[in-house]
């Protein structure tokens, strides 16, 4: 394989166009071509990014080593199977597929063909990932809020698969225990699917995660907070900032970078804290670059098909529980 990977984008909608644009900043790849079932979208994206406007998916696959699959979730499976069968590495947007069975089939095919499969759980490339290194060994309680303003795109799936799945993936990457119990409720407001959902996920090690997602919020918010026995980590994934609080014995000397927050003579305890701030960068460019480098160097991808299938499986379990308790504003 030459140093520069020949890359293609399948689907030139809202996010596919962005994938195509970001390729210009990916050092080890060139955008060879794009394809959308709507020729006008193919042509506009190809013209803007100076690459081949492919008239068919077969034409695109014949030109490239790897593709981003950025089509509606319902056709991720169909297009991933097609690309793997043609021997191409795939970056499949999240969620990996509509069903766990389809996701498992995609993973099995990628393994059988010895091709790289990465899934677009982009938050793993958030600069705030550095903050996750401060995570307590075993958080007792995790609180997540992911609120977005309304957009007509994505309404075909519940907010759990559209938004909450990002936090589900992040939490599964950090809590190394099986899920014991799921409780969930949801409200369908503007669409017929849950637009607001809350899930309480209890893990076998005792960790509890309480996640809320909404796609009809006035304000955007992406926050995760981790509570442990002797420390508390609050991360703002949108603004790339956070706070880390540590509980320590009163007599413990100051820690570099931490300021005193409060102290209590009677219990002999004190709390220290540190403000966190991480330099921003383009997360999608980082995600595609990482995928390309894994192909070139034959290393493991950051978000495997198996990780994404686990996130999908839990999201589906939450969705099913939420649907049983679905409250509709209009019925
Ligand atoms: N990682 C993230 O944060 C994130 C954000 C937004 C969307 N997404 C995911 O990206 C995917 C696409 O979302 P979008 O917002 O760009 O949707 P979109 O509807 O704007 O675009 C989808 C495009 O795919 C085209 N298409 C449909 N079937 C096709 C096929 N078989 N072959 C080629 N093109 C086809 C459509 O014509 C359309 O242009 C979805 O799976 C979504 O969940 C991920």
C-alpha cells in the first residue's frame, strides 16, 4: 500500500459532506471520490472537494482503499457489507447499525476479511479525553446530560440512539463491569419517537449511571460527572473544561495544581480542587486521521465494531424499557 491512502465517502448529506471536507486535513489520505444516491449531492460534494463524482457505489469502491459510511443508520449494514465484500476498510458512522444482529454481522465480516472497522463514536476523540485519565477507579455514581436543540434530522430514531449512545459508549469504555439492571423513561414530544429520555444503568460492580438526553432543548449541554468515594470529576464536553475535586485528610500537604476548597476540623477532612481546560481541535479530523493511521500501520482502531455493538446493545435495551413507559404529549 502507498503512503497516501485512497479514501471515499459514501453519503453526501449533512455529515458526509463534512467527512469529505475534513479529508483535506488528513495527512496520510487523499479523497479519491464520493457517492450519494442523489446525483446532485454527489456532484456538489465532488466539485467542492475536487474529487471524482461517482455515478455508482461500485465505481467509488473500485477507486479507494477505505470509505466513510455516512448514510442513514437503516442502511449502514447494507453499505458496510458491500464495502467489506469489496475488500475496503470502513469507518461507519454511529450507531453502527439499526439492530444488534446487523452490527454483529458487520463485525464478523470485517474480521473474516481482515479489514479495519472503526465506528464514529466521535466523543472518544474529544480533547476532554485527557480529563478521563483523572477518573476514579470505580465511580459510584455517574450523571450525564446531553441536550441538543431541535433539528429535523435524526428523528427517524429515538434520542437514545441519536444522542444518548455517545455517553453510553463513553461510560462502557470506563466501567469495566456487566450491566445488571436498566430502568428508563421517555417522552415523545415533537416526533413519534422518544425525544427526551432518562436511563438509570446499574452495573454489577455497584456503579450507577444516570443519563439524560434531549433533542428539543433550548440550550445545548454535554456534561458528564463522576462521583467516587474520595473524588469528584465534572467534565463539560462542549466547552472542553472541567473540575476535579479530591477529598483528603486535613494533614495531607497541598497537591501541585490543586487549590483548597473547604476543610472540616471535626472530621479531619478537606477538599482540594483543580480547574481543567483542554485545547480544542477538530474532532472529526482526529477521528478520520486515527482510522487512516491504523490502516497504514496495521494497528488497532480506537473504537472497534465490538465496542460499538456493546453500546448499541445497551442503547436498545434502554430504548425498549423506555418505550414500555413512553409518555406521549400528544396522542
Ligand atoms: N457522530 C456523530 O456525532 C453524528 C452526527 C450526525 C449524524 N451521525 C450519523 O451519520 C449518519 C448520516 O447522518 P446525516 O445527518 O448526514 O444524514 P443525512 O440524511 O443528512 O444524509 C444521509 C445521506 O445519505 C444518502 N444516502 C441514503 N442512502 C444511501 C446509500 N445507500 N448510498 C449512498 N448514499 C445514500 C442520502 O441521500 C443523504 O444525502 C447517520 O447514521 C447518523 O446517525 C453521526
